[in-house]
């Protein structure tokens, strides 16, 4: 997906433009996860970053444009690099997901996005891209052992347990919760004849 | 938790008052799940229900009061009544959870509540009460087979998978997804020596 907020002049690799984009989008994500959707306005971004409103409007003519690009930054949160040990890899990837929730407010940003995506098709695309990218590593790891509905459900079981814990219980999962979640799923996989 | 919006006159069992409360709180929940948090105002509730703003203010002096009581209605969504067959009971309870998402926008209401609860202590209490009540039947069912962290994680795996599917994939889970989620967890439970 190409960002809609490409600068209208210069090139995307111009270091000043790269810097402006990074500053403003970082501030936008911070506002979104700390104060909510409505706080992400050109005026708040200008006062928070020191750039003029005119500059910010040049990069992102609408609120939707800046929100979209701010959210797409979540696609860059690092994933675990698989090593070939399934248990360690699943725990590593879930630990990376936790870091995204703790350091970038990933769970809150996704919940807000899910709400807004119901009425904004463009944001539904952003949600789908982020969720599909976010779950990609887990899905690939589990695809060595599961397929079909079980693969889809197993993927959602891992991400969903941690997301639900963080969002609805207000508890970013600790190491024990992550390991227990992975181990329960692996026990089911090891027992696949007993359903 | 006692509703804060108790009527300032009459009794809670006065049928006219009961009717007013039901109408307004139903409208509030509808606005919340269809148009979001900011749409739930005394003015919108008055125009949506035909009651005067003054009447609505008499019952709920603040937006927080009406939002709180509207959300607490979700506590009344029916649960499955356990029969003693663990698999059927877990599937039954997850099917009731799905009905809550489909018929009352439970997933969206909870996501909005989770966001708002971060800055409003009173709403954090509402969230905790709803989540704890919502997961109670699942937890009791699983407590016959799991304990400690496994019980807590197993509970979140079931609810979390369905919640994550509905909210982040935009797919209210179908019967196959519900049965597969339950069966994966039951396979893990049947294999509890193999972790």
C-alpha cells in the first residue's frame, strides 16, 4: 500500500522531508494512543512538533491521510526472526507483539482503528493490512503444523489471547502468560488425533 | 455495582421509570456501537427517544453516568446454562458470546470502553465488571480441568480468539470457528502431560 501522504514536492528520500514525516507521524501515533482519535488534528500536530500547520497540510491534506500514515507505521514494528525451534519462535514472536503493545500502544491503536474502520473504508484497508502483516509470522510458523480452519484459529488464539489480555484486562501479558499460551497451543498440536 | 443513574424521584420499580430507563439506555448503547463514544449525548438521546433533555438529565446528570449505565446493560446478555457436557457447554457459551457481539455490538462496545477506561477510573471499574462477568461461565467451566495461570490463559484464549476475530478481522466467528477454538483447547487439556 503506497502512503497517501507523499510530499507534493521533492522526493520521498529527501532527508528533510523524511525527517518531517517521521516527526509528525510519530507525534500523531503518540496522540492517538494517549488521547484518542479526536486528538489527532493538524493544529495539535503543529503545536506538538513545532512544524507549521501549513507544512503539515502540505504533506497530509486531510486528517484521514495523516491518521492512515501514522497507523501504517505500526507495520514496521519488528518481528521475531525464526530460528527453526517452533516453541522458541512462537514465544519470540509473541514477545515482539508484546513489545509493540508496550512501546507503541499497538493494542490501543488497533482497537481505535477497528472502531473507526467500521465507517471509513480506507481505514478498513489499513486495519486489514496491519492485521494481516502483524499475524504473518505466527501464521507461517503454525503453517508447518496446522492448516485450514485450524491454522486460522490457531493464529488468532495466540494473538487474540494477548490482545484481549492487554485491552480488556488491562494487563500486558508477562513471560509466563506468553509461554503458557504457546504451550497450550503446542499441546493441542501434539495431540492432534484426540479431538 | 449500583447504577449511578438511579431516578431522583419515585422508585426503581415504578413502571414508567423502568420504561424510560430502558428506552434511553437502549438508545445510548445503539448510538455507542453504531456511531461511537462522542455520539452519546443528552441531545442525541432526546431526539432519538422522544424524551425531553430535562427528563434525561434528571435520570443521568452527566454523560459518564448515562454511558456507564448503558454499558452495564451488557452484563445482562444471557449466558449459556451449563449441562455438564464440557465441550457442548463451552461451545454454547461461546455461541452466546457471539450473539452478544452480533446482536448488541458487544465487541465494539468493549473496544470503545477499553479505550475510554484508560482515562476514566469509573469506566475502568465498568470494564472490569463486564469482563469478569462476561468470562465467568467460561472460567467456571474450565476450572474443572485447569488451574492457576493455565485457567486464566485458557479463559482468555476462548474469549480472546472470538473477540480478536470479530474486532480485528471484522469476522464474527461462525460455528466452525467456535467449535475449532474449543476443540483445540480441549485437545491441549486432554494432553496435559505432554507440554
